[in-house]
C-alpha cells in the first residue's frame, strides 16, 4: 500500500480498531478516516451510504462490531446477530458501490464448529454444529465471510476475511457483565486484591483451553495481509499455542499479586472445550506473532491500572 492511501478504519475506538490505527500510524500511513459512533452510526444505512459517497476511501478495515463474552452472548443474542449483520452489510455493500480497492473483514474464531478437530484449519468452516453460547454472533460473522466471498465472485471485488483467535490488550472491555474471559479476570483479581478479599469465583471448571493473541500482534498481521494477500480463502490469525483457563487464571493471579483462593463455579458453562487455530497458512505467508503471553498480560494489566481502574475509581 502507498503511504498516502486513504484508509477507513471502522470501529477505531475499540480493542481491535485502535490497535490497527496504532500499527498504521507506526508504519507511516497518515491518510486515515476515523469516525466515532456518534459521528457515524454504521447501523444507519442512509448515513453510511452518504459517508462512503463523500469520503471515497480506497481501503476499508471493518473492525466495528458488537462483541462480548459468554454472559453477553447468552443474554443479548438478538442484539448480537442484528447489529453485526447490519453493520457489516452496510459497510461491505457501500465499499462495493464506491469502488473500494480492498476491504479487510474481521471475523472470529467462534465461527468454527464447537467440536472441530484441533488445531482448527480454515477449511473446517461450516462442517459442524456451532457453540450454543455464542451462536448468534458466530452466524453473523459467518454471513460476513460469505458476503465478502459473494461480492468477490459476482463483482470482482478484493475483499478478504481474517479469523483472529481470542484477543487482549489496551482498550479492551473490562466490564464484568459484557467482557471476555481474560479482561474479566484481570479486573476481578485486581478488585479482589484491593479489597483484601479471601477469594474470587470464576465460571466453569477451568479445563477449557484457549489461545490468546495480543491485539498489537493482530493489528500487525492485518496490515501485513492488506499489503500482500490476494487469496479468496479466509486466513486464521493466532499464535499456534493454547493453555487451560485455569492456567491463565493462575498466571493473572500472580501478575496482579492476589493471594486469595480461586473458586470455580462448575454450574456455569465452559464454552467450547478447546479452540486452537491452525496458522500454517499465515506462517507460510511470512508472518509470526512477537508478543509473549506473560509479557502481554503484564503490559495489559499496567494499562488497566493506569486507565480503566483509575477512571472507575474516580467515578466512585
């Protein structure tokens, strides 16, 4: 990509979008179009169409989405499917109508079957039943992938889809009701430490295994793929390494410095038993992650203390 390329990053305030903006700026891309939800609500088809017609971006990175953990997905499935379908349909269709050269659609590893063979290859998509706890979100993301494929086939567009594993890092959502497992743990352990609690309760058995990628690594991979990848197939983005949720909890507990007990509430769901991505395709293209999990957790906890925790305490 030319450094002067006009790039629209949808969802630039979120975990993924903000990391992609940091990566682009670091690499010298300055012609970025950034709109908050207040400035441009992508759920509004008329306003989205007017924006694309006026701005005419050359590249689009679709990182705007409604996201959340098991509790949020279970509680608000209608919101997850409606909002994600609407946002991606508006952005993808208007990208086509306005001659966008390349679009990168960010999916999710939850698109794959619940009991997919491990590690999960890209071709396992649509080969089995989805995890019930996030089915609505997964179906929306699968629709986004097929939408991109369909526009490529019918209109000759160059829209690519990437499937990141579980993400974490600065600007994550640490809300206990709507966040993913890792940021929720950071907040729970930090608050328990600060209140001298004797223990904390976590969902499930702790036996489920997950893969975690620092969002700055994801952003680097996305910019890399935008520059070199012209394939029609989806691409997994991850580390190729996973660990038990119990091990993750013990690691975060140590980093935070909490000395109490961990109680596992086995009446709550674990979600998919294991979710590890096969990233051979990405490695063959020439990209590998750089940030070690423990180092990433330490930097994320430091960010949380300086930003989210500090902000929350000031509101109390």
